[in-house]
C-alpha cells in the first residue's frame, strides 16, 4: 500500500486504520484471555494430605496497547546493497536482521490479538444466541455486529516471519555476541582446540620461567609482564647476550638490550594453535555465508513485513499530525465535493500562529463545479486556493483534515493540478503570460472527471480584455471535462460568471476598515481594494490621491457599494452571533427549569408518600377508637349506650374525613373541582346534632344540609338566635333551623375561617376522646337482651379485627380461615364477621364461599353482601347463630 490512495476505497481503508488505532491508543481495545487459577478442593473430596490444588481457567481482560514499534530503525537497504555487491553479512548485520525479524513477529502477534478480540466478540454473540435457543432461520436473519477492528489485523496478515530462520538467528549468537559454539559445533570444537593449545603453551612457559637457568636470562629492563604476544606469537624478554640460546627473536626493545624471543619449546605448539585459529576463521566465514544465504532467501518476506511495519508507523504518524492540527476524519465519496466548515491552513497551524482564521468552503455540490475567489490583494485568496488542494491531498493520504467535524466532506480527487506562482525565465525565453499558458496547456491535457484544478490569477499578464476571454474559455473547457475548478481573479467579467452560469459560485475575502480579516465570505463578490492595500503598504499619499482621481465614477461607485455591503454583512454577522449566544443561554435556562421541575416533582412524590404514611397512622388511631367504642358497647349493650356509640362513630368518621383533606393530593383535587356539591365527599353533620355546639359569628360561612336545590351550597350568617339562624345563600336571605345547616368542611373554607376551622378540627378529635371516657363510666342496664342484640348486630362496623382476608386463597383455605374466625367469635355478644373475597376475574371464590355459607348450619344464621359503607359486594357480612353465643 502506497502513501497516497488511488481509489475511494483505499482512502476509506486509511481512515479506518486511523480510527482503529485511535481506539487502541485510548485504551478501548480489550481481549479476553484465559488465566490459570488455583482452586482449593473441598475437604469431602480430598484424598490425601499432599494432594495438589486443582487448576481452573478463568477469563480475564487484557487491554491491547500501541503496536510494538520500539526498534530504532527498520532500514535494510545498506544490507541489501552489500549483498547485491557480492558481500557477506557479518555479525552486526546479521544481529540487526534478527532484531528486525523479532519486531515483525511481535507486530504480527499484536495484530493477531486484535483479530482475536474481534473474533471473540463475534463468538460470544453467537454463543449467547445459541444458548437462548434461537432457531437457525432467526440467526440468519439477525445482523451480526460489525467487528471492532478489521483494518489493522488485515495489515498483520501480510507479515510473514520464517520461524526456522528466526530460530536459527536467535541461536546463532552466544552471550558475548559471537557465533554460538553450541549451535555450530565445528566452531565449538575449534575454539576448544585453540583454548587447549594455548593453555599447554602457557604451562610450558611457566615451567621454563621457573627454572634457574631461564631466570638468569630474563631481562628486567621492561619491568612488565614476563610474557607477551607479538604478531600472534608468545614471547618472553631475554637479555641480549642470551638471545641466540633461547629461541626465535620476534622483536627488540628500543635500547637494544632486550630481545623478545619465542622459546624453541613452544614454537611447534604455537604453529598448531595458529593453524587452528585459521581453521576457526574459515569455519566462521563459512557460517556467515550460510546465514547470508538464508537471509537472502527470505528477503521478499522480510521486505514485505517491514513494509507493513512502515504502514503501521504511518498510521501513527497520521494520528500525531492530525492531533497537532485538531483534524477530523471527513466523509469521502467519489462525487467531486469539498464541504468544510472552519477549515484552516495546516501550514499556518504547524507554525503555531495565534488565531488562525477558519473558512467555510463549498465546491462540487449540485451544479457547482467552479469557485471564483475574489477580494483584495494580500487578503488570503491564494491561501484558500492552497487549502483546497492540501485538503484533497490530505484526504488521499488518510490524514485528518483541520476543520469542524460537523458535515466535513472531502471527496476523492486525482489528479490535483495547480497553476500558482510565476515560472517566467529569461533562459527559457518565458514571460509571465507565456509561462501561465504553458501550465494551462498541461492542465487542459490532464483534466478529467476527478481532477481538482487550482489556478491563481487566471488570464493575468496580458491585455485585460484578451486575458478575460482566454480565462473564461479555459474555465469552460475545464468544466466540460467534469473537473472541479477554483480560481482567484480581479477581473469583473469573471466575477460576474456566477450570476450568468449556475456552474460557478463566488466568494470574497473579507476586508473591514481598510484591513483584511482573512475570512472567506461565500456568495459575496469582493472588491480588490487596491488603493486601500497600497495605502496600508505606505505608498506615497500623493500617488494614492492621484490614482483615486484617475478612477472612473462607475468603478468608484461599485467599490463603495461593495464596501457598504461588506460593512452591513459584518454587522449582521455580529448580531447573528449575539442571537446564537442568547439562544444558547435560553436553552441552558430552559434545561435548568426542566431540571428544577423534575426535582420539585420528586419532592412532591416524597411529600405525598410521607403524608400518606402519616394519614395511615392516624387512620389506625381512628380504628382503635372505633374498636374501643365497640368493646364498650359489648360490655354494656343498652339502647342508650348504642345511641351514644353511634353518635360518637359519626364524629370519628367526620374527623377522619377532615384529616384526609389535609393530604396534598386531596387538596389539589379539591381545588380543581368546580362543583360545590359536597354530598359525594363528606356527610354533613347538622349543628343541632353536634354534642359541643360551636361559637357562631355573623359573617361566618355555613353549608346548607337541608334536602332541596340549595343542599351543599354556601351561606353566610346574617343573624342567629337559639335554634334558628338567618343566612344569605346566593343573594337570598333565609331563616333556617340549626338542623338544616352545618359547619364548612376544611377543603372549602374561606380565608376568614382558617383559625376557626383549625380549632374545630382539634376540638372534634378531643370530643371523640371525651366520648370514649364518658362511655366507659356510663352504664345503663335498662333494655332487654333481645333488643340489644338486634340493634348491635345491625350497627356492627367492619374492622380489621372482625374481617377474614381470603384474597389469594383457594376455596378450602378460605373455608378453614372462616371457620376459625367463626369459632373465635362464638363468645362475642355481637357475632358478626365480614369475609373479604373480592370480585375476582369471574367471581369464582365469592360464589363458592356464598354457596358454602348457604349450606352451613353450624355457625351461620344469615349472610349477605356488606353495606356500601363497609366495602359493598367485595365483602360478605355473616351473622352467627344466637345459640352459639
């Protein structure tokens, strides 16, 4: 794979590799590996004290790091050149090849890890699908998830490292970096022979030097070692007068008093040792040639593997360059479109220039084949032209483009042709215009459907009228080939092409207050502002004034009009940015309001739960009061006590309704209700029936409880005396009895009644408690047992203590629970039991229970549905036989 892509698919492959490598560098590449874990066997299964622990395998997660490209160089060219010249690789060269092959092997394993991770994900998905019992047809219809990594593993498949050659090279050297005597036994034997001969020679020398006759001949002039080596021969220092009696002279000291001689006793062993050394070098040369031959045989595989290493290194380089440019990966197609927002010139970014201005560039979409760039000199037109070309080339090379990620698109362009600059040459007899024409000729010859043509100041350097004609003809010829063309110009006729030909669009470089901003304005025709640029470059003012006088009025008016338009557009842009800022602030504020609303809703829900819990507790207290009342009635079932008990039950019930109205959900519902009809919500207790008469005040609001059209309507007190009260109801003044009006319930009270109704709520709770205390002391035995039983049985209220809950039970379970409750109530004076069975989907349990009660003769006197106030048809009220009491 080359550096530059030649097709759209190759660009996609390069960008895909960049995306995958980014995921790896960010730590998103993980594979599962098996880890051996010691598992302690249970005591019951152990067969001996010395039994080894069982080893099990567990799945662990391994994060794949960046590719192992730690080798400083993968340059094999010097070695190939040496081999091509007939040379033989020596130790450092062979060791370098071995290191490179090991790096290629590591990269291959790294790519296999990525492929393994992708395969593991696919296998896990398939296994999960099989486990759940999915049919084959369903599995075929299910789309398998795309692999996480496939481009980088694809690179690894091109790496091949000959395992035999790598093993040979790895074992070819010993710890000292020499050819291994273990791997190459011939070298080992020769080295051993050399060592043995040298050891014998040294032993012989030691023996000679220890004899008295030799000691007297030793020269002590040098003061150094007793023996040394000269040209591969071992010598000893001998005084000059004994030189002829010891052996062969190989060297003489500077003074001439010492001769370095090889004793005759070691001449033959030294010759044998040197012969062994020669044989050793020959054997090493033979091995170097063999290793060179082996490496040459794998040359193509090694080159291919190193090329893959280069591709991975190139992917990392693309990422590093893209990060420096804050680049994005654009969409790439084959339609000749470049669409970039806030695109910036990469050279300016690499130079780390502050506040590089970005531009929005569009060319190639729809019928737009050409872009005409206008504006002042030194305003940045040529920078935009080069930015287009660099963006196209960066996309072909797989480099992220410096632009905003929203909608970034750079299609495939090949070739990218440019005529920027001046190639005039005196030596080649080229003028400015002729040089441009030569380039235009080559551009026209090379233009095609996928070509991107960039031309700076097309048609300049000659007569303006003729230059414009040639420029327009060249543009039309280029567009006829399907090329995309971008030019810069100062010619008005070319600027007007966008209005006359929909294949062209126009854009201008912004120029405000006599200075360029280097920002591209699409759809705007730019003025050249030659005088302003000349003034900014400190041209003499007299020259500028004279030039202004020489300009015709139409040109002046046109320039002034364009300047006004640009100034207005600049103001509009500022206002637009301000609107965007305010919109973002409003969106943030709206999101904050939504968050606060969600928080309040959660708090309301929590508050409702809290109030419901408190209300449930208060209901339990009311239920206990009712049970105490019933117990009192059981102890004294006189008619008088029954009447008192029933009266107090009404007060407790009304007190419960009043407390229920404080629950937030009830309050909100009451406020939404428009009807004043209270008959469905609470039972109105007339003032005359209240045991403790309230203190009435003129203006206080009451509720009419007399049957008729005004029942439930509000009425304000006009006057009151004794048992009557004068009220004003809906504009009509009425005189009513105290039995016909009631106090205002809590949920419908007016603001003026707050304190009075709060006090009334507290008073009623006290009345209920006082009634209980009074009933405990009030004993009346004046009524008969029969009448007491009749009245008490009809006035029994359903409570949790006298109710059998059969919900969720079978009929047999429900029957046993009922019989147990009936037996328990045999000793009660008020033998009434309620059975909770519900309605059910078909009422089966209710039907079976009532059929059984109809057949039951031991306990049941009579039965029937409970009163609506006691739960209605979901309950069955059973009165037990008197004989059982």
